[in-house]
């Protein structure tokens, strides 16, 4: 880890005040979500405020930093993810619908809003007026911006991690969703196998920009293509529930130095959490937690 000579310095940074802690709380809407499919927590209200990817259609844009989980700018020092604590709160006293969430903490880099999933056979050309910030490339997630009524299919043209333009993604299926904020592209195999990231042309592992999108089957809605940099993947095994007589559940803690190699948090980062609920719909559930970063 650049900036820390050894683990002792890493441990001592907190005692020296070289850390930042920020909380977040997001409340999923009452609209049903699909079991094992992914959602984008930034899309829902709470703290930070909801992020709807609302700007000029098909034009590359950066997410407003106030829509991400707050972290400080520490340049010229180097900041690292130290710890992530999260608690999932059920929507009812006996509900288990939002337990067992797989989560991805990511930095939102660029997005292309209001892709029309019903524009079958029409090449929707993107406008790249800004370039990808903070990283050379990222992964692509398709976030629904409205309800979608049916199964669609699409590919997208992009510039890969090496700056080679005109690359073509694999064919992806979308699926019906009841509202925005849900990841609508499932996989390259079917509309019932759910994955967060879109699959690229063979040999590619990153995207710098997106050039166009073409649907061969209509999906019945709108979506944003979002380029992200994943920072931490974890699995929440418990939720907090309360009945009239007792309460149970626990906060899930992920110390990055234990659960994953500590990841750098770059100045200007717009942090977001994506999640897949494997026990049922996440509708009306709450995700609350804190993120701690450190530097020297």
C-alpha cells in the first residue's frame, strides 16, 4: 500500500486522526424487486440523496458527488478504504426478504442516461463530451430508469481498456422490472440469470467510453449505462428485525485489510452500493452503515 510502510503505520493512522468516518442510510421504494437480481442503492432516497442519472439523453456525464457516500479529498496524501459496516433492516417484524445480500461497493465514474430499450434496430449513438475520471477504465452496469415490461436484447459498442474503439459487447438480455433503480441487464445466456456487470468482447476487461447501443428485441423501458470501478465485494448474512418481544440480527463488518486488499479511494470518488437480495424482494427495506477511510 503506497503511503504506508508497514502494518504498524496502518494501525497507528487511526490513533493519529488520519481517518474519516461517514454514515449512509438508503430506503428502497415499495416497488417489488426481483430475487437475486441487482439493485442500485444510489437510486433510492435517504442519505445521500437519490441519484436518478437524470441529464441529457445519451450524453456522457459524471454523477454529482453529493449523490455518493461522502469521503474527503486528502491530496497529496493517498486515501484507502479501511472498513465498511452495514446493517440491513427488514420491512416487517417477521420479514426475511432482504437478508443475505451480496453487495458491491463501487466508484461511479460515467453514465449515459435514457437509453430507449424499445428502439429496436436503431443505433443509439452516445455523445462523449467528458472523459472517464479517476481511472483508465471501468466495468459497465445497466440501471433501469423506469419500469420495463418485457425481455429485450442488445449489444453496445465501446472503447476498451487500451483505448481501442469500435469493440462490440456480447449480446445481453434485459428482463421485466417494476420500477427504476434495478439492474435490468441479466446475462448473455437468458433473462433469468442475473449478473451485475455487462460482458465485453473476448479479450477485453475494461471500458473507457461507450459509443452506441443497439437493441434487437424491445425491453419496454429506459435504462442508463453506468461505468463503475468496483472497490469491495462482500456478502451480508444477517438482517436486523424486531418483533413485539425481541430483536435480533447484527451489523456486518468488512475490514478491507482482512476481507480484501485495501483499495485506494481517489479524490472525487462517488461511492455507491449495488446489491442482490437472495431471499426475496428488497422492496421497502433499509440499508444503513458507515464507511471509514484512512491515509498518511
